[in-house]
């Protein structure tokens, strides 16, 4: 009897433990919302989408995208050297797309696309949990959220397409057990068409910027992104008929149709009449220099020229410290991402004439040969955007900390070496505070002699605090230049001329003279300096060989004082001979990393890799 009693007790205990186990597993999580709750509440769905926004990234990085173009040089060694030398490979992406520096434009976007696809799979069902009339109200909210998600997917795919060409198109969330063995890269055309469709569908659902919370996707942003993608697609790299495969271009392109689509996409943004160029105070060039600089250190996105961007707080959420990253070593900053000498030389004189029409380079020394501008200093009489964008020797920047305030009471950017001579003999040599021989963190002194003033905030202490200023993803000036370029390609010279000059005149400069194609490319290079445009431009124009034909030049400035007579020389120096002697055209596209190819070996690698 005792034996049977023990068996019954064991059975009762087993049933009890089983029911407890099931109860534990069936419980709603206490530390997060369940899927069922998230996808029945528009506010929670919006919160989920916020995390997708956080994945977009921004351009404020230690190694900016401008370093792989012909704009800037990173202050921490050869970050972009493998790319410039053409030694980049699927196994060697060091310094370019294989690390977090440029993850916002790379293959690493696919996890972000997966999160967005999950959102898109669920968002239409959120309103089903409600009865009328609340259901209609909820549907109106979720439709806007759906438009935002479609825009974000198009954003990530645009960056992928402009980096790799055609990529796998994923329009549904992946699930455990899915078979990826048949997944293939879409053609370049198919990828572009997918992006355009997402932009169009997003624009139908989204509200205008004035009706949306700042920082969220808008109708203007979706249409502007479409303009950007179609301009790239119509350009020589992908549409001149020489693409090596349909993964990286059109095999039988209709150039008229492609350029017409690019033109019309830009015009749609313009015809909204909700965007406009900021007024920088032209023709007052001093006002233009100040207001152009102020534009990029704004703390919000309210300016009508800003189509889409990212705002920052100093202590909460995603933060940035571009003052510390790009500022002078002499005030305890890192001195990175400074403009190359070739970029500095691109800025015109105050009358709109070419700088190198007034200065010649003789034995690597800059010599003034101008009949109009008499100053020997090459930084005098330059156009306003130069003064707004570049820290150059002797310009006023920020006050020094107390240990150097007596030596430099004005807070200038100090890059010159001062040599005192007596009787032809050097008696002293003093290096500039912000040089690589200066008294403060000299290892952080920029190699090239210049720093990027654009994006920094002169009211922010880079050593001790984060920045608050915005990063702009797309602005109206780009759309104007997109429109001008498409009109030019369609041989509408008068219209192209009008809109190129619109950008110049806003900057306090007269109408351009000379070749219109070169004028357009000059304006894109200067107006959009370091805004993550140039690398795509020099690739889509197929001028990488030209852009990388010279070493990376910088400046060395020496001031000799002999008996009270001071003589200053500005000498061009090679700071990095990192460009390939034999150009390799494979670098027009980035390879898919070997680690990714191993996950999906059926994918076709880009040409040359």
C-alpha cells in the first residue's frame, strides 16, 4: 500500500511541476513589451521605428567619407590608403568599408533593412485592434509611420547601391529557417527601380516637413532621395554603356530617358515650393562667410534649406564631438579630416576668378603673380565659403586655455614656423602652437596644415564637451545642383546656367565664366565640401584617375625675421604619397567582404576583385 501511495504522490508532483512550468513560460515578459502588444499600439510601433532611425548613422566620424575622396586627409595615419592605392580587396577592407567608420554606407546596412522589413510586415495590422471611429484615426497615424519606414529602407538601399551596385533585394523580413541559398544580387537597374518605388510610395504617405517632427522623414526627403539616386544612375559610371556587368550599370542605357528622369525628380522637389536656399546676406561677402558657417552649426533643422538631418543633445542618445575630432591640437583636439591643399586651391578669389590664375607654384612655393590682388598671403581676398569652411594659418578661431593664453591672446590657428636670424645665422626657431612640433599634443597636429572649420561650433569646447550642432543628410542646394546637371546633360544650357549661378550668387560670387561642365563640378566640390557627396561624384563622373593623379599636398609656412624684416613663404609639401601610380579602375566599386561572400557564396563579386 505504501508503494502505491508513493507512486500517486510522484504523479501528483509531476503534474504540479508541469503546470507550473507551463505557467512560467506563458507569462508576459516584465522587462519588455511582447510582439502582440507592440503591434497593436501605434505609439509602441513608433518607438520601434525610432530604433531604425538610430541606425542611420551620420557623417561626424574620426575618419570621414571625405578622406577616401580628394577632399581631406585624416590626421591619424593612412586611413584611406588601401583604397587610394588600389590595394583594397575583399580580404583587405582596412581603413575603408570593412570597419565601423563607414558602416552607414556599407553592407552593414542589411541588419537595418531586416528591422525595417519587420516593421513594414506588421504596421498595416496595428489598426485592426481598434474599432471605428478610432480605427481610422490609428490607420492615419500608422500610414505616416509606414511612409517613414519606406523612406528609411530606400535610404539604406541608396547607400548600398551607390557603393556596390546591384544588391540583394529584401522586401520582407527574414525568418528562421529561410533558405538563402538561392538569394542573388539584383541588377543595378532592378535595385534603382526598387529604391525609386519605395521613395514614391513613401512620398504618398508622408507629410511635408512643416507638418512633421524635426528629424523624421518627410515628403520632401523622400523626393529628394529619389533625385539623388536617379542622378547617380544617369551618370557615366553606370549609364555610358561600358559597365562590365548589369550588376554595376545599365547594359543598354537610354541616356535621354535617364537624364530626363533625374531632371524631373529634382524639379518635383523644387515645385513643392517648401524648400528654399538660405539667405546668407549676399552680396555682402563678410556676411556670407559668417552665415554660411552658422548654417552648419545650427542646433535644429528648422532652416528651409535643410531637407533632412539629424539633431543631437550633449548628454542623451547618440552624441558627437566633431570639435574635438576636427579641431586644433593646440587646444587639446585631434586635428583630423583637414582639407588637402588641392581642396584649398579650389576656392576662388573674391571676384569669382580662379585662385591659380593669380598665384603660381614655383619650386613648390606659392608666388603671387596677380595684376589685381597684390597680397603675398594666399589666404587674402578669397571667396566667402573659404573663410566659412577652412581653418588656415593665422585665422582667429577659439581662445587658448590659460597655459597658452599669454602667448596667443587672440586665439589664432597657428601653423607657421618662426625663425629669427642675426647676421645670417639662425638664433631661434619657434614652431606654431598647432603644428606637429607644437607644445600641446603635437602628435595630433594635422599633417596638411589646414583644418575643416565647417561643421565645428566656435562656442563649443571640444576638449571637455560634446557638440550640439546638426548633421545634414540632404539640403536644397544639392537639389538645385542636381537639376542643373541633368539640364546640362539634356543640352538645356540656359537653364543649367541659371541654377549654377543661383548657387554662386547666393555665396556672394558673380556668374561663372568658362566651361559650364567644369563650373558645375567646381560648385558641387566647393558648395558640398565634406558633406559625403564628393566621393560619389568623382566615381559617377568616372574621374577617379584624375582626382587621384597627384600626391596629397599640404602646406608648410615659414616666417624668417632678420633685423626686423619679416619674410614669409608658403610652400607646398607632400604629406602623403598615397595615390596609385598605376590607376586600378576596380576602385570605382567596393568589394563585398570575403566574410559576407562565405555566408552566401552564390553572390557574384564586383569586377576586379
